[in-house]
C-alpha cells in the first residue's frame, strides 16, 4: 500500500463496468442515467451505480498538419 492508501484506506475493486461511447454527449449521458435509474441495472442486481462523463480533446499546432500555407 502507498502512504496515501494507508491514510485514506485502500481503493475498492471494480467487479464490472459498462462503458458507453458516442458522438452526442447528451445522448450518452441520457443512456447512462437510464441504465442507473429505477428499472435499470439496480433491478438486475447492480449493488451500486455510478455515472461519470469524460470528453476526449485533441489539439494540433499548424506545424503538425499540412495547412497549405
């Protein structure tokens, strides 16, 4: 265990995860919320549902692409 883990406690393990991807972040969020709502995964045995959204972003400088200067 790291020093931080000794202070805060060890991290819990993850039994399973569902990853939803898409281009429309609102649609992805709605799908995740629907799965975690009543009638979704909790009624199928999920003990705990947590939703998190991450967005991938990239940056390129004009020297990294042929901009036809």
